[in-house]
């Protein structure tokens, strides 16, 4: 897909956004009563569900037990109906395994695992509808679910996917922009301290563009952080009203 199709001469993208603009984010916490924490998020047309169980005793092999902190177990999957082409294996394929590992690395940097030695925290994330930025949307959903579970974190973990079109950095890519052939990166950030939890690039990127793209990604992540903070505060208000506090 040609770059001109992704960014008009007036600076507008396919969905009418300006280059640094985020997609509309809608989210809810506490969507499942059975889980310790849960959240549903829509970021543009990408929709994801996250569920958290724990901290609880280690299950399975005891050799995985860590005596000074909790083990974080993550599983990423995509619903069979999440893309235009029906997926034969919603989880367990190479891409899902890779994404599960990325989520694990991301939340090991944010969750205060040292408070729960010899225990396990399970984070399950499922993409219900895929339209770009799947990893980023899953991180944002999982952040809300971990907060809903009452598990202490060093900061929000906010993620965003950014790309480069016609020498212009675009924030929060949709599927058409991701598959347009340009360079892109996904960044997971702890915004208050500026700590990078994970940086992922699937294509080559010239080093002259890296700093510009990183700045755009960090700005976008801080924008996501404000949205997630509003969701958490709204949820706390609703819970307070229901409990009469």
C-alpha cells in the first residue's frame, strides 16, 4: 500500500486522525466476577479481554517456584473470529507463544512480584477483534485487570504501536497502517519514571529515525496512561457508590 494512501497531503490518515492522534479508547474493569481481576478494552476497532488470577500457590512443577518473588504466567490468544481469515489455532502457535513471552517480560518489569514470594500470578489475554496494535491493546487491558485484582504495580504499563510514513511518525497504528510495509515499533512504558518495559520491532529501521519514533511512542504511551487513569478512577467511583462508602 502506497504511503500517500496512508497519509493525505493535508496530514490526515485513513480514519481521519492526525499523525500523533490516538484511536478512541473505551474500557471497563471488573467484567468477570469469577476472576480476581478482569478488564475489557476497545482501542479503535481492536478489542481485547484480560483476566487475572492470583496471587495463588504455585501450580504444576514446583521447580518453577521462586523463593524471593512471584512467578508471572501469561497466555496470549486470538479468537478464531478476530480476523477476516478464520484462525485454525487461536493459541499455541509461534506468534501467540512469542506474544505471551513479551507480555510476561512486560509485567515482570511492572508488578511488585517481591511482595508475593513462592506464588504465581496468571494473566490471560484474548484478542476478540484485531485491527492493529494487538500487543499494545493487550498490555493496556492486562494493566487494568491487574489493577482490578488489587496487585501492586510500580506504575501503569501503557503500550502503543507507532510507525513511519512519508518521514512522519504515526501513533497508534490500525491494521492498514501496520501492514502498509513501513517501519513500526511497539513500546510498553512505565510513564511516570519513563522506564521502558518492552520495545519490539518487527522490521528494519534506520537509526536516524529511531529517536523520532521513540519520542512519538513515549508521547503516545503517556496519552494512553491518562485514559487508563480515568478508567480506573471511574471504576473506583462506581464501586464506592455500590458499596456505599
